[in-house]
C-alpha cells in the first residue's frame, strides 16, 4: 500500500508544481502578460517623450533667439505683433483659429 501511494503522490506533486509554475509564468507582476503590457506602455511613453523633446528644442531655440546677446529682430517683431495684436497699415491680417 505504501509503495502504491508513493507512485501516486510523486507524479501528483510534480503535476501540481508544473501547473503552479506555468500559471505564474504568464500571470502575476513579472509574468509574460505583464511584460507585454509594460512594453506597450513603454512604446507609448517613448512617443510622448519624443514629441515633448521636439517641443522643448523648439522653445529653447526661440528663447535663445530672444536673448539680448543673440536677438533676432524679425522674431521679436513677430512675437510683439502676436502678443499686442499690432499690424502695419499695409499688412493684410488673416486670422486662423488654432486648435
């Protein structure tokens, strides 16, 4: 009887451990499905980072051009007209609604 019980328990324990570890390979915080979700989120965040980096570079370039040591007169005039809503008498103003 003891020998038959040993032949049944050992394979049952092996099967239970296999099922347990197989389940946790796919589920859980460090499983395959979590890795896929994190990879997708990482790609989305990299896209956002790239767009913010481009916007930052653009704003840094404009800020540099408005500094007293490297002042761009055309850019200064353009910004002043935008902020103050001024235009020269001979200019045609076309308003575009930016969304």
